[in-house]
C-alpha cells in the first residue's frame, strides 16, 4: 500500500468514526427518568414547598438544601412539631439567616 492510499484509508476511517459518534452519544433524555427523579426532585418555579409536610426528596429539590439539611429539617419537625413560622428554620442545624433568605422564595408561608 502506498502512502497516498494509506492516507485516504485513514481519512475515510476517521470520517466514518466521526459520523457515527453523535448517534452513539448518550443524552440526558436517554437516561431513565425514574432514576433521575429518585435522586432529586426538581422544584417547579411557581410551586412552593410546605416545610411542615415536605419529605426529604422534596426538600432537596430546593436550591441550597442538600440531603443532610433536608434530613435535619425532617428530624427537627419530628422532634419539635410543626414549624410555626419560616423563621423557625434557623433553629435547624445547617440553616442560618443567610440560607433562610436564600430558600424563602421556594417555601410556602406558614
């Protein structure tokens, strides 16, 4: 095989490989929706979460609330009863005044 034939063969191989690559790529839409939903529920921009009824999955859907803080909210509520005001959330470990103001737009008023 001469040099020109080798270069042409290489270029054709690369063209085939790159033309198939997009078809083989996995997109977010290809992932199982149930698996994504189980890891974290997304909060609808217009929906507000009730901290007195929300479970850990709903709470982790709030930007700024991770699993540990969500678990702390649920545990605090279990030990102390329902929150009487959103301001009571500062009593939960992991939530201070700054975080409360960040998450307040995603919470229903009590």
